[in-house]
């Protein structure tokens, strides 16, 4: 036997025991996981409620907060729920109750709230002491039958009261209002649906128990969100999602084009996707305008009052509305993906991912059980009443003798039971009868009541003996609910439109939307960047911050991608259209890209497809890289050259000229350089070791040239010198080279591009 399993001698005296840590943690975590799954996170497939919601509704029923009655303070309701049934925080209970009252969160609200219960902007409800609530009509229907032994009860947390394990639920609340929750190792997310369509699916399943999920999906066309919107999915995709119980729906905002006259127009969004906060959506749209990620969007305004009205202004009247909305769908929460995961508790015990049919079947089986229990309860009540009525009728037939016994006998109860063969219940009823009930008319009414109860009992018994009759009764009850909350009522009409996937807006190139305009990009010494309109002279005077000065300047266009090559060997990409304007001093470049503090920009140029670039390090290594290999998709840039980078020059010509700090120049064929996407490269020029305290010699500059045209460089006084015969400096790649031509710049740099 393992030592871990041996009994602890100290346990008998201390009252403690030892066990392996893995077993102790495993057992306790399993207990916690089961508690979370069954009592907090997953809804019951029968009534679609979690325990906290069920307890809130039951506590409000106990407070007699009927839909037609007065409101009560939410603090009173929350206190009763917490004190009687749900021993958790009052804030959590109030948040759950507030959600049941929000018409933008619940398709069919179960609580009728009065006061500030939050809004679609994301504002929180007012404190519980300020708001009031009562039950909604839908909640009353959910609890219809609680007084008729329709469901089982269990003791509350302290055993002083009882609470229902599940509600009778006259309609499929799980699908009608949806549910969401995260448990341990599993989660659920069910969208709201149209009650009329769900009831139609239930009726079809009653009529055809073997109906397929695909058939039911034609009746339930898709989710019906309280905030409306448009679901863009094909019927086949929706049917597959309902068949498996897992999937996703693309939900878009509803919009229209509003004509302003004179060729002007604007887009008005009237419905936004479910669970999207309007305030955050507006912030995101404003951010897209500020960063110019959607350059054809000029402005966004929130003109909402009771309803939603978000106005989007295009940059120009020539913009295509579908293209604009297509871009916004891709880059904002005007389109979301609502995931469906129909993970529910079957019979309140077993978590399971169910198909649409399985969820409806669980509800219908529950309704049948409720019907049988209510019918049996009614039969028991009828039997008790018939027993009393039979006693009354015997008393009327022998009225004089009954009166005589009551007047003269010391124990009239025992005498009547013996003489008329009455039960104790019947005798008690006779003795408690009022004198006014002895009139002839009362006897007629009793006989009529008895006959009516006998007929009702016969009907109930026949229904209990015939399953088909039971399903007919359930169908009739569902139809009554459909008439009360279905499409015949304004709130029961479908709000979410189901559209074909073919209605998807075409994918467009956002770069094609940018208006092509010339700009002059200026990067200061301290790293502040801006783009001035037009092609200004690159040496023109420009204002800088105190202590700052000119760094680099190039001509570009708003449609260009600006490439920045840093000394850490990384290329960074910035859309020229996103650069700050030239009215101010610009913005720090390090806010736009993740450039390390020790790195500096050594090259800046507009990206051109098909171009090639020579990149080199200070150690004298380098290679050719194509334009397609330097584009960066993130702020962190793209690593291309390993080592401390020195230069990046456009490839143009057939030879490469390299010069080192030792003033030796080498010219070799461009074909000797490899083209790579990333790496250290190959040796361009060989350098010697520095003597004494001097560091090793390094490369100073390199440039591509056409050998037949020679090499030119500027001289003093505005003159230019061209060395046409470079034979003296020609050599193999990696050799040391010869001293630079007489008159070559003392800084050992070739002319810039």
C-alpha cells in the first residue's frame, strides 16, 4: 500500500486527515466546476433560465408584482431575492434583473421597469433605490401553473422556504430570449428568436415528431434580435448551424441613403448590431476618420433620440454608398459575427450541445409533463369538491333529519356519519354550511356544479389516457401564447431581416479610394514627421520645434506607401495619407511605428512595385532585396538586414560602387550581389583592422551606377565632376579597392538619390 493512503495516526486525536494534494485539488475543483455549470452559467433547456433569473421572477411573484399591479422599488426586490433565495451579491442580482427589463437586450422583456435601466449607449442602470419594477406579461405566462403543482420545488439555501426547480414556461423562452454564459470548460451563446416562428416550429414538431432540422429551419428563418439589423447568411448555412448547434451569424447594421438634393446624399444607420454599444461604435467610426483608414468617409454624427440615427457623410458625392458601407462593415462593429453555441442543461442536469430540434423537443416534453401534472392536480381538486357536493346533496335529500340531528344530538358528527354513510370531510362541510344555503335554488346550483365537474373530470381523464389529446391541448396552449405575443402584436413582428450572402458588398481596395494628391514628406532630426500639400522645394525653409531642424524630405503622393529603413535593419511602412498635415509641426514618428530608442531612420522613400534596393551594413555586408519583401504589415516593422544597417539605395544600373572609411573605393558588377528576402548578405568590400585604440574600419557608403556613364559628384561652386573611366577601381566583390578619385567629397559619401 502507498504511504499516501495509510491512515494518519494523528487524525483520531486532532479530527483532521491527510490526503494527496492532487486528489484534494481535483475533488474540490470538480465540485466548483459542477456548481458553476449547473447553478450559474448554463440555462435550463425547459424554461431557458439560469437560477438567478428564475429566483428573481419567483420572488417578484411572491411579492404579487403582477403586470397590472403597482411597481415596487428594485432595492426591495433585490433584497428579497438575496435574503430568501439567492445568497450572492446584491449588485449581481440587480444587474441580472435590470437586463431582464432592457428592451435592447431582451427580445421579450420579462421585467417591466420604471426608471433608468440603462441604454444602448452602454450607460449603466441607476441605483436600485431609484428604479422600480414589476413582472411583464411574458413572465406571468412563464410562471402560469406554479400554484397547480406543475413543477417540483426544493428547499431554499437555508431550508426555511421552497423555490421551483424549473418554471412551467408556456413558451420556448430559451430560443425566444436567448442566453449566454461561461462555465468551466464550456460556454453557451444562444441568440434571441421570433416567438411566433418558434411556436410555429413547435406546432410542426407536434404534428410531425420525425421532422428534420432542415425543415424546422425553414420555419425559424434565423435569429430575431431586439435591436434589429440584417443577418447576412445563406439558408444552407443557417440550416447547418441549427442542425449542429454550433455556428455563427453575420449581423449588419440597417442603413439607407438619404437624398439631400443637388446631388448630395448621406447614409443614415437606423439599427445597429446586437450587443454593440452605440457610443463605442461612434468612437470607432470617428477613429477611422481621424486615421484616414476609410478616406472616403468625411464625418459621422449621432442624431439619435428615442430611436437610433447615425449619419455618415461621404467625402464626395461621387463615392459609391455600397463601397463606403462595405469598408465600414469590414473595419467597424457595423458588422459583427454572433456565434451560436447551443450548450444547455437537459432536464436541469446534463449539459449538452443541442440541435434546434433537440431544444424544441426538450421544451415540448417539459410542457407535456406540466400538462399531466396540472391535469392530475385538477382531478384531485375535482374529486375533493365532488366529495363535498355529494355530502351536500345527501343533506338536502334528508334535510329535516339532518337538522334534527344537529339540534338534538350531543355528537351530531358521528351520528350523521353512521346514519347517512358520510365521510368526515362531508360531515364537516355540512356542519359548516350557512343557513342561507338551505334554499331550493342552492340545491339546483349544486347539482349543476356536480354535473359540470363530472363532465370536466371525464374530459381530463380521457385526455390523460390519450397522448394525441395531450398534444392537441399543448398545441392549443401554444396557439394562445402566439396570439398574445406573436405577429399580430407590434412587438411580436420580426425585427431582424434575413438576407442572402450574395447581398454582400463587394470587397474593395481602400487604397483606390484615396484621392491622389502630391505631398512633401518632411522628417525632422528629432523624428517629427508631417506631409505638406504639393511638391514643395526640398530645401525650402520650414518651421521646426525649438532645438529641432531639417532631417529628410521627399516628394510623394497621398496614394503612396512610405517606406522607412532604420539602423536596426527593419523596414517600416506608413500610408502617406495617414501622415499629419503640414499646418503644425507634425507628430513623433515613434508614436506611429515601434522604433527602438537606439535606432534611427537612415532612408525614406515611396514604395514602388517591382523596384529593387541595395541594403548594406556598417561591417561591409549587403544584398539586393525586392520591393515585395520589404512591405511591413504591423507597427513593429519587418526585419530584413541582420546587423547594424548603414544604407538603402535604389538599384539602377549594372555596377555597384562602394567606399569605406579608409577612403578606398571599389566598383564591381551588380550581378555579383545575390537577391535575398532577409539575412546578413555577402561581403561588399574588405577592410583592415584598426591599429592601437582605433576601431575596425567600416563601410561608409555604396551606390548603384551604370559603368558606361561613369560616376559623378558635386564640386564646390555648383560644379559637378564626372569620372567616366572607372577601370582603375574595378575589381571583384569583397576586395579592398583603391583610393578614391582626386576631388571626391571628403565625407566619403556618394551623391544622394
